């Protein structure tokens, strides 16, 4: 009888617990800066490191992850202050991302540096236009990821 009673109580509580969990996260909306720092900036950095190491498979992966990060930013923050983030990202990032994709697919290290530099400059131009020009992104000079090797895997 106790087992049956315990199972009945548990079955009744599961929907309530699920609802409570939804309520706890429903109002949470990460800030634009949070999303940029947590998702966009690390993907930009890892893409740069992968390209510098000529790890084209990983560079392709990080490029895709960077594109998805921008999509998340646009979804969560379609507008920030007076800036139409979704429209701005679409208008400014499409060409530089496509240029990086082309050189990654071509496995062209020399052209990667140029395309990645243009992508980075576009990030900074966007920051300038949004009146947060004090945020300056650069081509990575070293890796903050001491636990990750960006060189291509050995077969």
C-alpha cells in the first residue's frame, strides 16, 4: 500500500516539478553582452586558431558554430537599444562569413588570414555602429584554451 501511495504522489508531483522548472527559466533572457561573450567570441577565437593551425575540418566546424551563435543572438535580441541586431548581423556578417567558408573549403592558409581579418574588422565595425566601439576584437595571438590542441589530428 505504501508503495502504491508513494508512486501515486510521485506521479502527481512530476507535472508540478516540470512546470516549476519551466517557470524558473521562462523569464531568463541572457544579455546581448552575455551571448556575445559566451557564444560568439569563443567561436570566433577558435575559428581563428583552427585556421592558423590549418585544421580545416575543425575550422569548418567552428565556422558553423559561429553562424549558429549569431542566429541565437538575433533570435534573443532582434533589437538592442536603437540597433536592429538581427538585420545588422544579416547585412554585415553574410559576406565575411561566406569568404571565410570559401577559403576554409579551399584549405588556403594565406587567404584564410585575409578573410578572417575582414571578418574580425566587420565585428569591430558593428561595435562602432552600435556605439560600443570600446569592444575591440582581434585576431588571436595565443590560445586561452590550454586544454585543447588546435592542430589537425594525426591519422
